[in-house]
C-alpha cells in the first residue's frame, strides 16, 4: 500500500493558528488487501481522537490475473523482444488503477501496456502525475509502433 498526501488545507492567514485542517491522501492498495484493516491501522498510527478519517467508497471488483500463456500475451512478449532485444517480459501488479479490473472481472484478459517513460521524461518532476505531466513524442511513437506490431502479429496468426 502506498499513501501520499496530495491536498492539505488549513488556516486563512499567516498569523492565525488554524482551528481545523484537512488532508487528502492518495491511498493505493493491492487487490487482496483488507480495506477496513488498513484504515484501522492508519487510525492506530495517527493515534489522535481529534482526527477523523473519512474513507471514500471505491468499487473494486474481484478480478484474477490475466493469463501469461495466452496468444495475446505471447504476441506482446514477441513484439517487446523485437523492439527491445534486451528486454525480459514479466507480469507485474501495480497499485495504479485502470478500467482493466472491470474487464477482467467479466472474464476477459486485459494487459496494461503504455508509453514508456524515458529518463528524460522523469527528470525535473516530469512524467506520470508530475507538475508537468506529459508523454514524450518519442515514447508515444514507440508505443504506437508497439501496438501496430502487436496487431499485425495477432492478425497474421488468424
């Protein structure tokens, strides 16, 4: 689980001690984590009766992993090795969110792929969710090429 404070509000003047404050936390949990147990642990760590924790309801359907022995995964792996010969393709689980869990919950395989961030993208706070969020043109071109090769590979197999 990752917890990042993203919004904090308190006070209205620099010379007045605020009577209340709020903080918004971006909490990202893995699918099998117990949400209630996590919030209880958070309350135990804070250990202050004046602090109210207000969880936002999140619908997270139970969805198993997509198979790594499928034709689609094999095509993704083949194209990755073609474009990036030194690459080893590994399935991973991330705490980021997408609509793929909804699709997988309905029994359809879904794989998270996307533009790769280069070191240039990530320097100086750029990249995913940075203050200058963007995708470098080169990364986008590589992603489109990756998708194109994957579609050709899948279509050619039919």
